[in-house]
């Protein structure tokens, strides 16, 4: 993962890891946020969608986790919540400023790969923990998705307009059938970077919560029966890079889409319920630089909303791609893309150019990056809206562009509002009228 890339995920940073988590709650509930920046990120997420990380009382206390950076062991402050993990990545990189990042927990759980460095992973068998429903009740597990139901993780073809036709038994065996049409069953978007279909209900939720926070789909959606409050419930489930989303048609509309307790599940798996255990970190013989899955590379389609992708992509060599895997984030450089055309598509999506792909400011991305073969280029300059967005530096918007859009959301902030200063200046506009004309809403 690029050093600057994980900065973007401060809005999506999903309160992760600290103490052991029991079957329902952490062994020691937190009495405070582990870092003021974690509190800020938590509040920003709650303003987008309620219960995005879960209550502080269900979180673990502060914890230091080891992480390899530039070949040396470092320590970073983390905190685990019901819905995810927060990390202070700046402590690892020695870069100034507060950089809150989040882990790709769902992806690690289904692939059996714990990330211990930007480009290294430790193998660990996916857990027999239900992906949804009551803790320790029967239900489809992460282990089942990595085993019997692995076909759901394999790249798919676009099925937009169709309905979900795959179910899983409690043991993870595949079952057929077509479900009644509703937002939870109808496929509406195809995530090209990971080659998976997403249902309308999950697309709408992800648009509101932000792709930065949810990630691209890592599985096809499926239906299964889980215990919810001690009762059987038919639930539609889909695994994304950072979260697991569920849809329960029998719930009240505002609670039909919910997030699984990925933070709880991941902490139980990583630490085996032992709050004092430290994960092995370093370069042991069992470490690998290749993630378990090899889905389609990168950011050709980022049209739904801003976000990060964890899709593995091989490192550049002379004219080819090597087998080394790197993890992509919201900040890219030219070797993050499989072709110049992909980098140009990304610049079209984000004309503020936060990744500085258009070095000479001629509206063409990565035009001099010679590894891209002929036929994989798109040198048609983009047309930028004079109202924005443009990118600033170190959190400050350029003169004349004071309005900040919160990355990964449809919300914006004006000078003087709470959280304005700490919000990244990647998407700056001339006026509130300009952003509202584009469909953004002012943050309360």
C-alpha cells in the first residue's frame, strides 16, 4: 500500500484492533477512544450512517500492533470495534500528521492472509465464525466461503438486472433457486476491479457510506439462514473488502441493510481469543508477498463513489508484470494501473488529481509511462469543470476553492464547520452552489 494512500481511509477507518474479543463483546470494554483522531473519525462516520463502527462500550482498549515498514519492525496504535479497526499509520511511516487508516479485514478473513506489511502477508486458516447473525450460532462461516463455497469468491461475469440465484446451507453447501424481486435480490452494479455483482440495496448503502469505507465486492451475494436474536432469519450476505453487508427483508426499512461485526470476528481470529498474544511479524519463512486470491487488477471502474481497492496487482518490470503483489489504495502512482487507459479513467473520475497522475497538468494521465503497451492508451485530454474539483495540499484547499467534499460520501463542508480543518483537501470546489448542483449535501 502506498505511503500516502492510506491517508484517504481516515474517513473510512473502521475502528479495529485492540484487546481479545469474546463471542459477543470484548474481554475488556473500552472506556475511551485510544486516540483523539480515532474519536474524530468515529464521529465523521456516524454522521454518514449510524452505527458505522459500533458503540465505544463494545470496543477494546488501545493496543500496539507490530507492522513491517521498509524492512524493519514498527509499532502502530490500533483499536478494535464491532465493525472494524482503526490504525495510526503515521507512526509506522514516520510521516508527520495524523493519518488514520483501516484494515481490509473482510478480505483477510476470507483469504486467510493477515497483512503484516504493505506487501507481505501471514497465512492463517479462515475461521469457523459465522459471517452474520448471532455469535457462535450455526451459520455460514468465513471458512466455508474459503472452502466449499469458494466459487462465490471467483471472478464473475456481469449479471446486472438479474436476481440472486445462489443460496448456501448452514454448512456452506451451494443451493439453487431464484429469490423474489426486491432491492436486496436484484443485481444493479458490476464491480469491474474485483469482477463481482452487487445488489441494489448494497449499492445504495455503499453510496451513502462511501466506497472508501466498504470497498469493492469480494464475493457474489448469496442467501442463507442465520440465527438473529435466537430466531431463524433469511439473510442476503455479500463480502466486501472492508465490511460484510447483510440484507434482511423482514427488518424495518431503515435496518434492512446492516454491517456484520467484522471487527469482532477479525480480532477473535487474529488473536485466538488471547488478548496478550502478539502476532508474528517480521520475515519468517511462512510469510508470503502474495495474497491468496488473484482477482482483476485495479481501478478501471470507480464510478459509484470514491474509495480504496485491495485488489492485488503485480509490480512493474521491464515490459511485463512480476509476481509480487502490492495493495492499492486511494492514492496511486502510474505503476498502480494495468494501462494508461485505466489511469486516464481514474483521472476522469477524480479530476482534482489527488494522486498527481497528470504531472504536467495537461489533463492526460501517465502519458510518459512507457511500460504501457500500444493499444492500452487513451490520450484524450479530460475536460475539467471550472468550479472544481481541484486538490489542495496538507488539508488546505487552493484559493478560490474553499468548499471540501468529504471523500467517499455525498456530503460537503464549508469553512467554519466542525471537522472542516481535518478533512482532506482532495475535492475542493468554488462554492456551495457548485457542489449542490452536483448533488452534494451540506454536513449538519
